[in-house]
């Protein structure tokens, strides 16, 4: 049986990526929606053939507990709402996928993990790249020391934000931060999965060329991460530069991805030669894998703990911006 997924929040990512990807999944399907906008409910019900009894709003959401069609709730809301809806979904007896960044800070991530454990429900983060073949190749090359130990990583992720100045992404209370929370999280994670290690300390600096636009949130941040293996790791995030690369040097070779973090197709090289790896629908692979995990009652390869690891680094980067010093990750 295909498991039923309910998408909570029908914004850009749900409508542009997740719902279309759910037309290509084998182990789960789009069974329900949660939206505060009645017109969207009507449109989606028609487009995706969703039964009226599987359509919820933010007021009656908890009634999803009694709905056997819904096995998995996928939280695709502004970051400040991730914790509340993840916890409410788990308490309603549903397994949960929560989008990145997992929450406003590491403390909230810990609460979410504890709540899902208490409810005996599985929690996964929307980290699609762990199911993506170029990324998996980088993990293999780096973690298995195919060219010896990794000695150096430089990575950046960002885009030029020219959207609505009133959008939630620019409001700190709703987003938790700017380019770092939204885009930098991928670069942090890229370093972690290339090395297969957790960073112990970080030092960061920031730059704002459009302070009037980025009033509340960070625009561009540069950081250096200290890993136990001693690799030199630098990274950057931005809402004012189009970056998306991961460059890795090892003792006896090098490899790179560019684009490294998007869902429009990745590309890469190994010692300067093209990887020639086909692209897939990342979100379909990600959701299918979680559906299998639910069926087998097995922890996802991107559980809440993985989201927490990235948020611990994000928290330390913000602390370092305040202190101007190296801050330990923890
Ligand atoms: P969006 O602004 O397009 O959509 C957000 C949705 O939340 C909208 O439908 C909006 O109506 C709804 N919402 C409910 N309450 C709201 C409130 N109080 N304020 C504002 N909106 C409210 O955002 P998005 O791009 O779809 O991002 C949603 C989540 O998905 C974020 O966590 C984002 O980081 C994540 N995302 C992940 C990826 C990925 O590749 N994994 C890509 C894009 C977005």
C-alpha cells in the first residue's frame, strides 16, 4: 500500500516541487493538504484529486489524528512554524517530514526530536541531497578516502534575493535568519557529509551591501570550520550572490560539484573530468525512502538529529558574529 502524505503549507516549494514529485513516487502519494487559503484548497483538490475529508486548515489540523488516509505529515511552512506543526503532527499520531532549516535554533530542534520520540513517531528533515547520486558520490569519495584524506574544502551557497521585501524570509521572527539559515545550511552540510565528521568550532564574519533590504536578517556570511581531522574548511552563504559550489581537495586528488545544492540538476568533476552521473527527482527519492522507513519502522538517514547537527553549527556561527571569536559547536 502507498502511504498517504499531507502537505502542510502550499507555498512555492509544495506547489513547485513536492506535489509534482509526489506524482512520481512509488511508496507514497499526495493524500491530503493543510492550508489557510480556501481558494488553494479548491484548486489543489481539483488538480490532485484530493478528497474533501483530507483537506484541513490551521484551526482544525489536529483532527487529522483520526484520518487513516494520512500516514505522513510534511511541514512546508515558514521556519518559525516548523516546531509547532511537527509536534502537533506527532501528537496526532503521524510520522513527520519537516523542511529545512529544521527550526529557529538547536534548542527547538531538541524539543521536536523529543516530542516525536515520546509519540513514538519517526521524524525526518527534507534533506533531499542525501538521496541524490552526485552528492552520494562526493560522500563516498570523501568519507572513504578514495584520494586519501580530504585536506581542504571550500563551499558556498546563495542567490540574489530580489523578492517581496515583506516576505517571511526577511523577517527574523519568522525565518530565524537570512542567507545562512536558508542557503548556508547546505554548505555547512556539504562540508559535514564530505568529511563524514562533525565540526568542533567556527569563526564567522559578515557583510551587508543592501542593509535597507536586509534589515532584520543576514545577507552574506563567511566562515571557517574546525574539524577533528584537521581539514581546512571555508564556507559562505548569501542572499546577494549566486553561489552553489563545493570544491574538495584530498591528498591525492580533487573533486567538485557545481551546481552543488539545487534541485534543478547537479553536475560535478573528479580530477577535472566530468562525473557523468544522471540526475533524478530528488524529492521523489527522498519521500519514497521515508515511506519505506515508516513501513519498516526504521530511522531515516536524515532524521531530526541530522537537522539538529546543522542547527548547532548555525547557532555557533551567529554566536561568532556577535563575539568576533571562535565559538565551539555544541
Ligand atoms: P513560501 O513562502 O512559498 O510558502 C510558505 C507557505 O506557508 C505559504 O503557503 C504560506 O501561505 C504559508 N503560511 C502559513 N502561515 C504563514 C505565516 N504566518 N506567514 C507566512 N506564510 C505562512 O515558502 P517556501 O519556499 O515554500 O518555503 C517553505 C519551507 O520549505 C521553508 O522551510 C523553506 O526553507 C523550505 N524549502 C526547502 C527547499 C528545499 O530544497 N528543500 C526549497 C524551498 C523551500
